C-alpha cells in the first residue's frame, strides 16, 4: 500500500531556501541522484518547473476521510516529478495548476515514480513556493504497449499522461461503481481496440483525485483517461499500473469524472489544447 501523506516541518524564509546546500537541478539531473539525496528542483536556466496536475489536495474529502496533504506533478523541459506530502498550512502555499515553483526535498522514487518528498531532515529543511505562472503543457498521449513496461523511461515516469479510446473492466465488487477512500485501492483492466491491456490502479488511499471518482459509475463504453504510470514490483514480477485522475467518455465532451478541486477547468483546458 502507498505510504500515507503525513508531514511535519517548519516554515522557512526565502533566505533559508536559497542558502541550502542542495544545488539547483533539472528533473533529468535529479533522476540520476542517489536515492534519498536532498535536491533542489529549480531549472538553473530560469525555466522553473510548472505544476501540471494536483494529484491530491489537502482538505479534500472522500466519504469520511479527509486528506492531510497535497501532492502534485511538476514538469520542466527535461522531465517531470511527483512532489508530495506538501502541508499547505506549514508552507503557507496552496499549489495550483499553472504555478511555476521552486522546491527542495528528498529524492525518493516509489514504484518508479520519481518523487520529491517534502519532509525536513536534520540538516535540510524542505521548501516549496510559487515563482510565477507558466504555460501548462497538455498531457502526453501514450498507448497501452508504451505504458505496460517493467521499467519506466524518463519520458513517462512522473508525467501527466493521456490514454485514449480504451474500455474498463474488472474491479471485483467495484466493477460497477468506483470506490471512495473507504473501499481501498482497486485494480481494473483497461483494453484498447487491438486487445492490448494493462492494470488500471485506482489509488484512492494516496490520491484524492483518484478518490474523486468514487461513487461514479464505471463506464461501459470507450473512454479517454488522464493519469500517471507506475510499476509495482513483488519478487521477480513487475507490473505496470496506470492510475486515473480523470476519465472522459468518448465521444467527447461528456465528462464522466474528474479530479477534485479545480479539475473541471484543468480538464477542459486540456481538451481545448489537444
């Protein structure tokens, strides 16, 4: 099960931020860091990473559960990272899609998702703040064969992804209705027109945007899905899993379900850009 997003930390000033001993890095540079390296996600050229999706929002509610922290995807010209366990109260900042950001934290890949963990260590204080507003790229469109791999390439890992013209099946007791947080994480199968299939992992325990689907009917026809890819490894077996944060019925523009807190505006923007 994905670790819960819990965070304790301190509020640090911009002076402290820039005095950190972590050098400014692009996403591609951070990908090569040893695990648990304290890194600064700040493209040194001045092209700050832009927030492309809010995966979980502090204060979002699914059933009786309230999510305690925020996580997001942020992309620069070299790649994309999942920045998680952001306590908006602690940092005094509520990230929004389109924000350009400066972030410091511990590089901690999880299920091949390149994550930056925003908790402080004994020598380094994690920080995040907005530097401006940037242009939000559309999600990258991939196919099931491209996503259903044992090792995620940097062009997929940590990116917001769109998977088009697929059907959803399986889900056991949740085959008809998507689960809320109380239902736990559920595995479905997505299949394309060429009979390629892979796991659709509804990761409600970690991502409020996935849990926002809870209570909606599982579609029986073609859909486009926006989400992110990961790989779960057990022993010698690695399984790619695509987690949805928005599902759009085909033909458009009928919207089945979408991420919480601002997801509608984000999704419609994506569809206009496509």
